[in-house]
C-alpha cells in the first residue's frame, strides 16, 4: 500500500531522531514506495539522502542503501550498476553477518541473472538466498525468493516445477501477509497455465489476479496480467477482447515508465494485427521490438519467430526464413548459457512452438530434408552435448552425414516423428530416399497413446481383445510407411512427445491376421540423428566382460527383496566366464561399490533390483541398492559422472526408462543417464516390471542370443518372441510382461 505508506512518512521526524537510524529507514522506505509507484526521480533523491545520513552516523546501513540503489538501477534498465550495488550489499551483509541483507542480495542477483537470460546462474543465486532465509527463519524474505525462483524455472521452460514453486510461494506469502506477492504468484500461475495450454484455467486465474492487482493499484502487475489475458484471447480467437486488454496494458506501461511492459504489449499488438491480417502494421510493431536493445532474450526470440510467421503469410519466404534462423540462434545462445544438466533439460518447453512454426514453414515449401534437419536440432540436446563434451565440441548442429547415409550405415529404416498442436509429421528414411507423411495433430494422438498404454499396464490381453487403440495407433503411426519397411528388417524409432512412453512393438498390425508389430521388424529407439562420433565408437577388442549388480539387502520397506533376483543373477552369470565377470550382490551391491568398480572397463552392465523414476527431478531417478551408511540409491546424476564404454547396459525389474518426456529432449531417467555416460545401448523398462519368472527367462534368452553373435536389439527381440510364442495358456504372452523392456541406442 505504497500511497498510504508515503502519507504516513510525510511528517518530519522529531529533533531527537534526526540523526538516528530511523531517519535513514524513513528515506529507504520512501524510496521503495516511490520505486513501486514508478516515481524514480523521487526514489533516487530519497536514496541519496539516506546514503548521506548513513555515511555520517550509521555506516552499518550502507548495505541496505546499496541494495535499494541496485533495485532502482535495475528498474531503470541499468543492469551493470544494479549488479555492482547488489554485490556491494552482499559483501556488507556477509561482513556484518546480517542474514537478511545477505539473502536479499543473493535473491536480487538471481533476478538480474534471469533478466539477462542466465537462468542456471539465477537458480543458483536463488537457492543460496532461500537456504539462508529459511535457516534464519525470515519467512517473508523466503517467500519472495521462492517467488523469484519460480520465475527462473518459468523462463527455463520447466512449467511443472514453476507451477509447484509459485503455488508454494503463494501459500507462504499468504501466511506472512504479503498481499502483493500473493497477487504476483496468482498472475504467474495464470501465465504458466497459458503455456501449458490450459486456456480456461489460465483465463480464470489471470482474471482473479487482475482484480487483486487493480485493488492494490499495482500498475506494472496489471500490465503483465493484461498481456497474459491478451495472449489467451488471441489463441482462443477473441481478438477484440485481446485488443482491449492490450491497450490498457500499453497505456499503463507508458504512464509508469515500464519499458519492458511496453515492449511486451507491442509484441501482443503485433500478434493481434497479424490475426487481423494487417501484416504491414504487424511487421512495423514487431520490428520496433526487435530493434530495441533492452529487449530480453526470451522476448526477442519470440518476436523474431512471430515476425517470420508474418513474412510467411505475406508470401515473403526469404525474409521469413531469415527471421526463423535469427530466432533459433537467439534460443540456442540462451540455452548454452545454462551449465547444469537438470536445468537445461526443460529449456525448450517455452520455445518449442517456434521450432514447430519453422518446421511447418519448411514442409509447406516442400523442403522435406531441411525440415527434418531443424526437427533434429531440438532432439536430445543435453544428451548429445554431454556425449560430445569430452572433445569440447561446439554447440549442437545438424548431423554431419545425411540421414540416408545414416540409414545405410545402420542397415535400417529410420522413422522420425514430430508431434505438434497444428501439424504432425513422420519422416521415413531409407538408404535410397527420404519420404514424409502428415500425421494428425498431437491432441488427437495423445489420448489414444494414453489409453493403449494404460490397457497394457493393467495387464489386458490386448491382442485377443482386438484393442482398437492398438490397431488405430499402428494405422496412424506406422501404416503410412509400411511399403518402405521390408519384412523382418531393422527399424530405428526417433519418437516425440507422448510417443516416448509407447512401445511400438505392441502396436497391432491388422492384417493378414491381427498380430503385434514385433512379429514383423526388429525395433530400437534412438535419440537424435546428430549424435557425435564418440557415441557410436565400439569398444576395443572382442573380450566380453560383465559387471552384474543386484539382489541387494532391502534398505526400506518400500523396496522388498525380489524373489526372482537370485535366479536372474545366476542365469546372467552363466553367460560370462568367472574371470570376465564381477558380481556385486547382497551387501556388496552398494552405490559406492558400483562407482568404485571402474564401470567404464566393462562391456556389459546388468542391474537386477528396484528402481525409482522421479517425474519432477528426472536426474534424481535411482537404482535401489544395499545400504551404505545412510545412502542406498545410485542416482542418475551420479551415473552420468562416471564414463562408460559398455556395449549394453540392462536395467532389469525397475522403471528404467523414466516417466517424464521433455520437449525436444525426450524421456529422461536411468536409461538416459547411462546413455549420457557413454553406453552404446541401454535396455530400460517403460513401467514397473513385476517380479515374475518371465524376466529371468527373458534375460537368459537375450544373453544366449548375444553369445551367438546377435546384436542387442536382435537378441532382445528374439527373447521376447520366444515368450510370445510359448504355450497359448501362458500369462506371460501379455505385453505387460515382455513389452516394458525397450532398447535405447546411442549409435
């Protein structure tokens, strides 16, 4: 309540307080209120007076003066001066052991990093600030830093985590009476829901936030919310309402000197004009934003992509492509600034729509292979870059060899999928040609995938029941390419979005009699065409060696002993000589023993144990082993730190594949981590595998095939077919038992 605060602060202090710290706090409070009201010259004057008073009598408050000087500089667009002031405040806070000042300075530096598109650094500053605030019990400050952390995750494109953090911050702000911060959280929740395409919910929450912001007379916040509502209304075809909200936002941002808000409103205005087919006006508005040096990276890449779409609709393909390329360069530059894998994974979620538009543009201009190249640029970037990091390779780029050469080298047909809200595609690559087929929109495919996957996990006999969704998925996703896929040939899948959670082997081929697709082809799943050379190098020598880890002592009631584990360990061991195997079983199967075993020396790694798949933190997915002190989890984040050269890693009897598919990156979990560590092939489970006798039988048959010289994909397929062709009375014929195991290849 800034106006009311300023009214209370108007009266002069009594003479006895003129030289006290109260006089300084009065000026600091006046400066903050004026900043919130965008009265920057008055705020600057108050800060100058506070600085003079502190220099004379209270130097211990100079850190707080510096903190507010930083905020003023940031609001006025001087990031360099803001950083200088915040760092001074941080230094003073640490010297004086003032936890409030230290945590505030860290959180403020986090905001600066987010504004400069250095999102990973932002999260680091905020994490440290939040830790200090929580340890010191400063609940109001912790709520504010939590809110800013949510903003960082939002900009990273991790909308699930952003929503969780904003909801937590909203609750925390409510408990300590931070009315404005509660409104900001509500506004941000609406913005996240917009990006998650939940438009009714986004509109509801944004309208509630707008009412709160108006009641508080928070004009900047009203501007942000009005822009969100405008974007929602553009997507839902309500251009008149969008224009109404955007005009209000534009007027408010200009009246308060909110230049960033003005730039966002101009972007929205450009979108509205494009929707009205007023292309010249749209081009003018968008170009003004692009040429503004203060435009953030996230704003710039969106404006560049929107301008590209305008040029395309004006039938200016040359200009359109130029802007698409600029947009992607801006996105890639921002992404490369993020050092932490876990933060990079979600980054494309907020930018994938612009790749969608570029792919559509290229396909509409019959540039099929160019569209495939751009689609591949988004795939498994963190995985590919991690594998290439040892050679200090440059930023991710398209495959050096053509897709046809790759198909020839792998003796396979490549099926590459692209799912989006508007247009979906299937590229089929053979040694002779690249063909493509249009597919239904993502919204039509996703429910069928979910339905069929659920039927399999529930243990339904989908083949005998003639599951319509299984046949429908085959007809939609595979049948268009059927003539290009020879019988009993090798097929490498490059899935997208929900397709990462689908085992294509279980799709039902309707003729000549209904049967699973595994009967016709050998399938494996790959990440990207642009895999670096290091990912496809074979291990030197022909010596087979095995690291077998499993049958741990139960470390928790949540992870009971697996009854079939000893049988599986015995069967797998029999395929390797005693000199060429190292078995970590029982109390010896600990995270530390795996990490210290030099896993990079083995050509085969096999895990027989439980596993966890973390949806919110995929790199917290873990293999469950025996207790070692307080630890019994081998985390994905630790796995990636220990290089491998294994021909095959098998993660048996657990959720090895993961449960969360990121836009562009794909399914991330234990399988991803072992590939990231350098394994050539990984077998992981798409769902929790029951502790049934089928698993040891399957694994025994697979290693038997490898003993005969079969590659892992062929050996795994033949092992599955053996179960499928067993007695018709066997319950293990159901896909639930044989289909969870999927082979992911890095080459």
